[in-house]
C-alpha cells in the first residue's frame, strides 16, 4: 500500500522536475549522468521546490533516494535529447531565442524598476522632504477647511481635444446619462468603467488635480461643468454630492498634509525635469498602437 502510494507521489514530483532551472555551483557532486553532474546544492534546491504536501515523503533517506532516481531519469532524457537533432531544428532555436529575449527584457525591467525605486527613496529623504514647519504652516493657512471640512463626490469625463469635449458636452446637454457617456468616451481607464466616478476629496484640501477639485467645489449638486483643461487633456465634471464632516485637529491631519505637500513637490520636480529633458509624443504612432482586447473578447479567444 505504501509503495504504490509513494510512487504515485513520485509521479507528481517528476512532473515538477522538468521545470527546474539549471544551476552552476561548486558543491559536491552526488551523481553523474554521462557528462551531466547533479550537485548537492542543486539536489537540495530541487527538494525544496517540491510541493509542500509532498515534502514529507522526501524527508526520509528512502524518499530522498527515490527523488534522486527521478532526477537521474530526467538527466538521462536530457542527455539523449541533447544528442538528438532537436537542438539544431529551427523551431527549437527560435523558441530559445525568444525566451532569451524575454529574459533580457525582464532583466532590464528589473534594473529600471530597482533604479527608479532607489532614486525615489533618495528623493523622499532629500529633495521632496517636507518639514514639520511646512505642515504646520499649511494647516494654519487652511484652518477653516479643517475646522469645517466638506467632502465632495464628483465624476469626470476625460478626452483629448477641445472639439471632443464639446461633442461630449453636447451629448450630456441632450440628456444622455453622464455615466453612459463616461463609459463610452472617457480616456481615464481608472474611472471610465465606473461611470467616471472620482475618489471623494475634501474641499480645499484634495491631493488630486486642483483644477478639477476647484471646479467641482464651485458646482451645485447635479451640475455639469464646461470643459476644463489640465495636463492630461480636457475634463467635464459633474458634482454628485457634498457632505460636512467632523473637524480635524492638527495631529489628526498632519500626515495627510505631509502627503499632499510631498505630492506637490514631486509634481513640480517632474514637470521641471520633463521640460528640461524635452518630451515629444508622436501622435500618429500612438494612434496606430492597437487597443488591448476587452476582457470579454479575451475570454472568447481563450475559449476557442
């Protein structure tokens, strides 16, 4: 009974062996298959990579021996495959080349991400650092907004040109639902699917685009704004609701203020660097990039 169960487990483990990576190390060699060596370090790593529910089978000397036998069988197949014609076939070479390109791209993405994150940490403690005195000064300058805070809920539609903004505004003036038009026309992917709904913000204290927040604050509930230009394009705002909230003390609000001031400093820093570096967008090339398939379309392709 134990024997049949154990070999059933080994069959599962064998399927995972071929997914392991080849490693170079200088640990003792515990087995060889022709010129292929199985090192102690590689064997130990492969043991750790087995599914947790099967690791107790490989904890005993017998289990480890059985696992080594499976690894040897893998290397036998590998060595015979190496001597076959497959490594010289175009399909095999193309697959390896494609995988190498993917690895190189992933490595470059990792290096870029690591560099950006490292530099952002440096910025946070240097250029973007906000002093306690700055936080206190902001609180005092906006004391009325903190003592009588007003939360505003709004929605928006973002488009690329003033002509498109007028077209969208015309549809709204003709009675079409703001939510429907937002889903069809808005170029803000984070809000379009939700009918253009923005995150609630505090009047005079938001951390988003001040042009939008100021416009929304000036509207009556249910009112729709004229097109508003920002660095992202042209927005049409609809004010959904407005609520008074309890007063906030300095101690309660100071970290939110710090985050706001840090964001302001970062936005200013990016704008200055962007202008210094020079940025050009090829609108024709951008328009030629195909849009990703909608989730329902992807599902259809996967099912077929």
